[in-house]
C-alpha cells in the first residue's frame, strides 16, 4: 500500500494535468459544469440530507458552533445549489487585463489574470465548502484538492458526487476537483508538504487548524484567523438602528466568523441601557468592564482573555469607551483584522473609523454578519483572508488568480 506522500503526489499529478486543461477550456464549459452540478445537488437533496443526518448523529460531542456549521436542511441545500448557479453566472476573471502600459520604445506591457494552478483546501465542519470551493476553483481555472473534516465525511462525499456529475456532464476532467476521502491526518501533512505539486493551501476552520497549517506548511498559505469582530456604537448613533444592528451582528448566527464578539458603546451614547438589556433579554451572556457591569447586574466581569476570544456562541464582551480614540485603540489591541463596524450618523467619525481600522472588512451602519462572499456579490467564497498579501476579505474568483506579464512588441531590442 502506498504511503500518504505517494497518494497525495498521485493526486497532484492528476490535478496538474487537469489544471492545464482548465486553463485553456472555454469558460462556457465551466459555467455549464456548475449548472449541471447545481441540478445534481437539487436532484439528490434527499440523499445529501440523509448523509448529513448521519454526520450529525455521530457529532454529538461537537460544540454548538461546530454543529451549526455542520448542519444542513432543505434551505441550506437549496442555498448550496443557488451558490453554484451564481458562480456559473459570474464572468470568468481569466484573461482579464489588470492594466497596460507602453514603454518609451513602444513595447506594450499588459498584466493579465491567469489561474494559480493547483489549490489545496483543508476545512472543518462546513460541508458547503465542498461545493463552494470546487465551484470557485473550477470557474477560475484551477484544479482543487479538498480535504474536509471527518465530522462531515458523509456530507462531503454526497456533495462531491454532485460536483463530479457536473464535470462529467460537460466532459471536463474529473481530476479538476478531487476529495481526500481517507480521514488519516497524515494525508493532511502530505498536502502541506507538497511543494511543487500544490501551489496554494487554504485552510478554513478554527484557529487551531489555521495555526497548524501555517506552522507546518511548505506551500504558500492563504488564511484567516479568528473573527474577533467589534461593533462600536458611537454617541451619534441612531438608537433603533444601533439595536437592530447589534442584535443581528451577534445573534443572527452565532457560529459564523462574521458574528460580533465585542460590543463597544461610546460613553456619550444615550441608549446604552437599552442595548445591553436587549442582548441579555435575547439570551446572550454578556461579560463586561466595570462601567458595563453598572448598567445591568446580569453583566458578568470580563477577564483579560475574554476581550480576545472568538466565542462563536451567544456570548459577547461589552465595554464602555471614551470616544473614537479609545474605540480605535481597543480594536487595534484586541481585534483579529477580520470585520469591524461603526454605527453613527456622524459622517466625519465614520470616515475616520473606516480609514483607521486595519481590518479586511470595515462597515458603517451595517451588521458584521455581511462578512460573506455571497453578500458581496461573489456567488460564494473560499473564506475571509485577514492577511495583507495577495487577497484580503472574501476570497472568490479574483482571489484565486494570479497574473502574468505579456509584452507586445514590434521588433524592439535592448541593444
């Protein structure tokens, strides 16, 4: 029996050949493949839900956030199919000219978008990533090797089958999308060490998974860490808007990376009591500083670790801050550069916040739960990148491309 390194090497060789074919394929074929995959998801919805029920039955020890990410229902399966259709409808980024310049000697230089090549994606819980990642990789001309978590093994297999149906329907190579079925963790290590076979690794999961991938990878990594997101309610915030945004940001879905984890309330905001009570009454546990505790006795004292925690649960920290400078300093000290929002009717303060907060997504008068590629019009996303290189924020088609220089001359020589 071949070892993990040999097995991954075989997959990368097939992926490399598939990537070469995808790079020259008519974009209409990849769009048609995704439409066929979407139809397969809808046609096999019952089987997908049965597979997910199997995973849920085995995942009783998972945290509430993990179970929420794992769970599928009819609406979520329909959403997966719809996302495939949306990605199919997006224009391909391949061949798009980023910019063009003409040298003094008349040589025309163009930067043109091209695929990255072979992408490895390691993810936990979310079976929708099987479809989203496969779709985005295919539409951007990349081959992809998927390795989902063992907790979603049956769900991933069921969705992967639908993706293969889409490839087969239009005659694209099945190796364009491959799934590592074996739960052996040695295969993950082999993926991380597959320099020359895999061009980019994208982890999508908890902080420990991402940290492990970053520490062990010998392949470039595009990652996001935890979503320790803030909503700052400024003194000039509209009270009704502030309450609606805060409740949505925290409680719409507590297990997503765009959920608010810390609420900062300006000392001059007149509706602090209403905000705190609304969260508590909705079932959210609050941990706060002394001034927040004074608002309501149900607010527990926050520890130093609480301000740095991504709860992914109905828990949040709350602090009273002395104006915009204190809010900015708090976010700089405790944020994870993912998504932060300000609620205010003061345009100058909003402009300063959006300019100075160093996060991948900064919002004014909107819920942090909009941190999602689908909401950004990208059809789907691989994840939210919080680094500063290559891609930042929701990573979709454009984020899965690189570029090459094309020089168009008329006989120029340097001499």
